[in-house]
């Protein structure tokens, strides 16, 4: 065990939080700009997108509520904010710009919510929390990018709104693998349950309780 992990455990962090149905899926900012290493991408984001295809297909087969987020600013930048002071290139993500479009592999279908946001969290200033609550969601599986940015912000806000976040570790990605690993560790200790895609799908399967999972 790492020394920092032992410190967290001794202080009472990292308690086990079991997934509880009903389930929902949130896919954070898997758009073309973040899939492109020449734009906002890099690291393990591409592989996370590919793994999320399986997760999304299963969520649809199980009829879970599914929400996607996009970062979208007005064409004239009038809704620019502190986030864009730090990352001014984000202002290029307009409603119709190619970089702000959800990647072809994960295109939404009818009945899935598409959240347009101007801040890291998918919940801040959006209808996401009420949309999930109205569908009875207890545990929210989270995929997307970046692990250290919009995923983390959305996970913290999901917890604050009373949802149980389940971060699907091979379905989230970051341009920095160091930031990816550090933020997964921190979310595991404080805010969320972490599982791989295969483990998450097994734990949330319709017959998981009957099998004692």
C-alpha cells in the first residue's frame, strides 16, 4: 500500500459505496475537439471513447437515462467566463463548430439529454440534476473527459446533488496521464466508486443482486 493511501485510510477516507439502482449514464464532453490531440485531446482520451461505446450500448439496452454534455459558447463570445479566461481557446467551441460536436461513435439518440454548458461541471447552471432526479436515478455512471477537469467537476456536483457517482475508469480520459491517475485516486477516496467498464456493467446488471454482486 502506498504511504498516501495508508494515510487516507487511517483518516477514514475511501469507504465502500455500493452502486444502487436505478442507474443513469453521463458522458462528459466526448466531442471532436477533445478527441483531437491537435486541439484539446491527447493522452488516453481516444481509447476511453472506444471503451465508452460498449458502456453506452449497454446503457441503452438496459433503458437507463443517458445524458451527454458539450461545451458551447455563443458565436460572439458574450457568455465567456472565468473558465475561458484560463483557457481562451475554448471560445472556439460554438454551437455549429466541428470541435463542439459529439464524436460520431457516441452520437445521441432520441430521448437522450444533450446538455450545453459553459463551465466544467455538467450540473452547474443546467437542468441535468432535475432531469436525472425526475427519472429516479440513484447511481450515476460517469464517462468522458477530462478526468482532472470536467469529469471531476461533474462527479463532485453529482455527489452534492445526492447521486452516487460511479466513475468508469477505462471510459474516462485525460491529455495528462499523471493528472488522470491522481484524480482517479482522489475521487475514489472522497467522492465516487471506481470500476472498469466490465466490472461496472457486471455490478449494475439486472440480475446482479440475485447473484450476490
